[in-house]
C-alpha cells in the first residue's frame, strides 16, 4: 500500500497543496510519448522486420507474437514492484529510462548501416540479419517491454493519486481525470497511426523511430521536473504477501466456529495505518469463511504493542482487501470478450477494407490500415461529448457528480459493442453481394466496386463502445481495488486486453478448423474472403457478446461496492467522527 508523504503543518498555510490538475501535463507527457513509441512502432512493425531486417514472414510474425506476449505480462511485474517497494513515481521514472535505452538502440539500428542487413532490390536475394543484429533488435524489444511494464500500470494510478480521496472537493474529480487520461492516450495513438506511420513509410525509419525517441527523452525530463508538485505515496510491502497471509490464516482456522458478532473480529488501526490512508474497509457479509482469519484465539494473543503472527491472525481490513480482489474478478473477466470483438478491426475488418474501393479522389487512396482512424476519432469525440454534455444530463437524474456509475458506463459499452459486430455482419453480406454482382467472387485480389466507407459504422461503433466500456473498466479497477494494490489492479486492465487478443486467436482457430467443409469451403478461408462466411463469424461474436452481456448484468447486479470507513477531519469522538461511504 501507499502512505502519503506528510507535509509540515506549519507550511500548509504558505505552500499550495500538492497534486491536483496542475500535475496533469507532467504526467500526460509521459503517457503520450510511451503510446507514440509503442503504437507507432507496433502498427508498422511487420513492415520493419520484413523490409529492413529481411526476416521471413513467419519468423517476423512469431517475433511480433513473442514481443506482444512479453509486453502483456510485464505490467504485472511493474505494478508489483511499485506497490511493494519503489512507489509509483520512481517506478515510472526508472521504467521510462529503460524504455528510452531500448528506443535509442532501436533507432540507432535503423540509422547505422552496420546494424542492419544491406538493402536489396529487384530479384536480388536479400541477406538476412546476422545474429548480432538480431540480438540488438531483441534486446531493444525486451527493454521496451520492461519499460512499458513499469509505465502502463503506474502512470494512470499515479495520476489518480494526485486527487485526495479524503477531500470531497478533490475525490469527485477522479472520474474527469480518467476521461481525459483516455482522451490523451487515444489522441497520441491517433497521431501514431497517421503521422508516424506516414513518416516511416515515406521518409525513413530513422526519423520514424527517432521522433518518438526524442519525445520520450523530453517527457522524462518534464516528468521529473514536476516532482515537487506531486502527491507522493510510499509503498508498504507486498500486497500479494498480505493476500496470501489471509488465505493461510483462514485455512488454518477453517474448523473454528464463526463468531456471533463481527465486532469480535480482530482490528488493529496501528497495524493497518499505512494501508488505509483513504479509510478502513468495513466488514461485509460475503465470503464469511475468510473472516476466520480474523478470529482471535488464545494462541494469537500477544503482548501490548507487539504485532501478531500475520500467518495466523489478520485484521478485518486485510480480510476485506482479499474480498475486494475476489469480487472484482467476475467484472474483470467480462471485459475480455469486448477486446476479442475489438481485435477484429486489425484482422478481418482490415482484410475487408483491402478488397473495397478506398479512393477519396482519383489520385488519393486511403490505406486499409488507416481505417482505424475512424475508431479513434469516434472514441475521442464520445469522450469529449460525455465529459462536456452527457455528464450534466445524467447528473440531473442520478444526482451523481460523475453522471453514472462506472458499472452503468461499462454496461452501455457492452451494448454498443454488440451492435458493432451485428452491423459488421450485415455489411459483410453487402460487400459479398457486390462481389457476386460484378463477377468478382472468385478473384481474391480484385477491388470490389463498393466504397470502403461502408465499414465506417462498425469501426465507429467499436470506438464509441471503447469510450464507455474501457474507461469504465479502468475507473472500476482503480476505485474498487484496495488502495494497497492500485497499480496491480490497474495492470489487470492491460491483462484483460491481452487475454482478449489471445481469445480472438483461439476463436479464429477453432472456427477455421470446425467450419471447414469437404468441398474446401470455410467461414474464414485462407485465400479468398469473398468465398467465406465472415458474416457468420461476426454474428457468432454477437451471440457470444449477448451471453457475456447477460453474465455482466448478473455480476453487476450482485456486485457489492467496497464500503470504506472515513475518519472526519474534525476532532470528534470515534463514534461521531466516522462516515461510511460506498464509492461509486
């Protein structure tokens, strides 16, 4: 957990309070540059590996997969280190330096001829990268994955830390922060998939990689300069150890009878002081078998001032930490399938776009990979509309400062995602009808005379869905996680994204295997999309998402918000100085 850095009370009247929106430019600069580097490179990485390093396509694809898998796991490591030992500021700083080293070495490999194979033209056999050149590549990618692992889970939580939960005037601003965090992230991704990719393809990889590298260097300086303005939180040991201690304690006492009054369970404010700055978690009636970890036996009695054996006895607050994590699990799992549906934009939607007329004018054609611009624009527009207009409308009916709860926001995103895949299926039917009408069904590489803008609705709906669901998901993880493991909980957001992509791979493989016919037909053919049944795949995704939506609604209905006991700042008695708040 984290403990807030204490200021000298005599200075509070002179110095401005730390944190608040004034710190956002310093924090957002780091996030912008990380996204520019990651997305700008990943979007076009297959091109770099095949055209610059002359990798075979299968080897390049495996390199991408391995790098993506590693990058999806490192946020858990970075979050653990942050919550347990270093705190978020130093984790972000060190991770940014590691990322900077990786990007610098990658940029140098793109600039210096000796660090990549010689170029080849025409029918010339291309020389593949040497072992030393590949070592530089893999080392750079590994450093990038480690750097991202420290930045991703910590920067969003560190930004939210700048608003004091115990101050009503600041705690209500966190939802606005999450909106603008995601807006800034989306804007940087949009910039990466347009400007940076254009530079890489048309000017050179030296500039294409050098620009985000230079930007990352400047962002590190900016982030560190903001140090005096931040609210700094100190780590208080491994949260995983505490969760394990509760499990072990409950198992050891599994045969004990439950106490009749929850007030008899063990509490120790001094022991929990460093992990309950925002308030103590209050006993709940769910998963009462874990409460046995807080039953005091004769063996647990220790001398006054002496800490108990935490592998036998834990406080109610620590037991409730574990309960909070378990309660979050089902909601976390519901987000995986939305990412599975979203992932199709980079696979089958991209293949659809390649077969359609992409001309804006006679001389200008939209690259198929740039269709994701419509997703990003719709997402950014929705975030701005939500923050500036919809919140005020919702607030009139709900009375909530944030408009609606994050669970409601996620539910809206799920519904819109269902519409996105449903619409995608009908658009695919129209695309194939156009191919059949013009006699192009058997011509896999032919451009069908139907505008690519027919795909805009499915791309845009996915962007709108993400604006609702993903931001709600992110808010949920930060708000409902124990304050002792908020970086770790935020890392779960990225883990859900990773698993969503893996589920997409699994689903595509299964459908491809079992939809194949004896005549060579297949829902998802390898060579000719016009002869497949992609619309069936989209509608299968729609059905799965409807089932997932029903599952989510059940989970949301049964979900118990974590109740927090907040101490009043007035010097009142304990009986009257405590407020019970269920956060939404």
